[in-house]
C-alpha cells in the first residue's frame, strides 16, 4: 500500500519526532478493518425475497420454477456483491466506521500503547477500504490536548490519502502529533529517553 521509500521516510519522521519528546508515536495502515462477508449475503437474500412477487403476479409459472429462479438470483447476487470492488461500497457507513474504530482500538491495546511510562502513546491509524482515519492518544497526553488538535492531524492524513499520497499524509500527521508531544512532554535535559515502541509504520 505504501512504497518502501515512503516507509523509510515515515520511520525517519517518527524517530525525528520522538527525539524531541518522551512520548511515543505508532502508525498502522490497514487494507481493511473487516471482511464484511455477511453483508453481500444479506443483500442477496433481500433481493431474492422480492423476486417471487412480480413473477407470481405476471406469469403462470409453477412454484418450483419460481423457486429455481429465486435461487439463481440469490446465488448470482451473492457472488457479484461479494467482489471486493463492490462489497465495500454496499456496507453501511456506520458499520464501516464502527468496525474501523474497533480495529484501531485493538491495535492500540495489542501494541501496549497504554503501557508507556507516562501514558503518552499516540496511535495514528488508517483503514484504506473504509476510508477511515483515527488518532488515539493515551490518557497522559489526551488530558492536555483538545480534540481539535487531533482533528487537524486527521484532516492532513485524509487529504493526502485522497490525493494518492498516503506517505506524505502520515509524515504530516506524525509531525503535527510530534509537535504536540514535544510541547507537553519534552525530553528532560540530561535524562535518558527510552524508545518504548518500534519506530515504524505497520501494514496489516
């Protein structure tokens, strides 16, 4: 999803941002937050349930014939709607947002971002299929920063992804989040600044 050259730039941006703060940044790019396998089946079933009524009303076909047509419509619709290019477009927006948010939270907990020394971990998460971006900040930093700050970083990433430049978007978001961390949690003079999380973009 992102070239090796862009990944290297993103990793460098994370290291540069973390050199000025005791906070931690972690980036995840997901191809999708869910498979939504049941959604095409549900749409196909709904369509198949509508098929018999006009046939019964306008033809003299037997129930067996109508039933066979119903099965054919269901099978064709299920196969057609299950194609990736179509499937993600028929999933309700609310469902996609909920699934993507849940995936972001799983990444936050799975990578131990809540275990940083000062509770200053920030996850920058993007799900391509859902066109969803979220920034999750741990309690230590979130208590000091308004949501508008994260919204601005999200907007930078979303804009770049829409323009086909996800690498630039991640770098912009990293720089903005890094500046916030540096402001509230700068590196203490003479102190050791441990690297608590990997400085890299993870693709899933």
